[in-house]
C-alpha cells in the first residue's frame, strides 16, 4: 500500500503476538472489572458470556490508541473504550436473534440466545447498554473532564438511535439482492461506522486539544475498511483491489500525524495482512 506515511513491514505473527494482544489483554482486564459477577443471575452470566471470549477488540483498541495520540487521560479513556465494546457486544446479541439475522454462532461458539435463551439474551443486551452508559459517568474524574465525560455519554447513547445503529439494522432486515448491493455504502454508514466514530469520541473525550477532524475521518474510513475486509473474507466480495485502495486511503488519513500515527497504522496493517493471508490460501 503506497502512502504518505511510512508503512512498517509487520508480519501477521508480529501483529497477533505483540502490541495488539497486549492491548486486547489490557481492555479485557477492564471489561472483567466492570461486568457483574456471572453468578448473580442468568442475565449477568449472559452479559459476561457475550462480552468475554474470542474477539478482535478493534473498536476499543482504536479508542485507546486515539487517546494516546491525543494525550488523553489514560484511565478515563480506557473506561470509555470498554463502554464502546460493551455497546458493540449488546448490538451483536440483538443482531443474532432469530427475529433479526438469526445467527446461531458468534465468535466460534453458540450465540448468546442459543446459549441462554432469547429472553435472557435480550435482557442481557439491555443490561450491557445500561452498564456502558452508567460506568462512564460514574467514574471519578477531575472537573476539567466533566464536560468531555458527559459529551461522550451522549455520543454513546446517540449511537443507538434510529439514524445510527437501529436505522442500520432496519435497513439490514429490509434490503436484499441488488437493492442491498446498491445501498451497501449507506448500510455501512449506519450499521458499521457509528461504533468506530464512537471509538474516536472515546479516545478524544478527555484530551486537552484533540486533533478531532483528522481522527474522525480515520475512524470512519477504518470502520468501512473493516467491513470491506469482512466481506472479502466471507466471500461476498471477490476482488481484493477495492479493499486495497480503501486501505491506502485510510492510511492517508494519518499523514498529518507522522511517526506518532504508528499505533493506528498497525490497525490498518492488521486488516491488510488478514486480507492478503486469505488471498494467498
């Protein structure tokens, strides 16, 4: 991928074993500290099941790394990143329900509704949304961060509304065939992109003077890149060229940051390596 930003040569094994794994472990430790004890009830057990386990954690990793680039408060940013992931996991529970996409598996094991029943899974999704919103605003923060804390909580709840994730899910249920393909970009803008924009909001919420426009553009393009990568890996897209071009454009968003963008550039490289590995099988 040609780019104005020097692209490090990172092998798939390096990406999988070092920085990304370390960030995943960091985020999962925070998630475990927030989630209610599974023994409390079937709903809390389902919440734990839906959040923990095998996952890429790209959204919260994006939040943490955007926070580092923005000189944001690390502890507050980590909590916001965890909230993004809990909201994402809640959306996956709902997506998988029989009345929605009717998927029996998620992250290489039974979906939440298969493991715990539909009613428990639905309540767990509600529980995760409430926990994501509550845990951010309940965290102690210096007065200088109060406005950013509230702004992020509002952004988190707005991500669920009918012009965002809910609207995307409605469109996903209604469209099929050629019409779905024609509306793919809008569908991604509603169903995939919002959580990546929210990850950027998490990263800059507690920053003194965040480089918000450039990071917001990167978040949007990265969300689209992830969806394109998944479509290619799933066989919905046969040609890798559009994905490669989009990854190049996503990388260009980082040009203003120079060498400081390396942690975010690694996330782009991760998608590039996944796609290339699939192509060469």
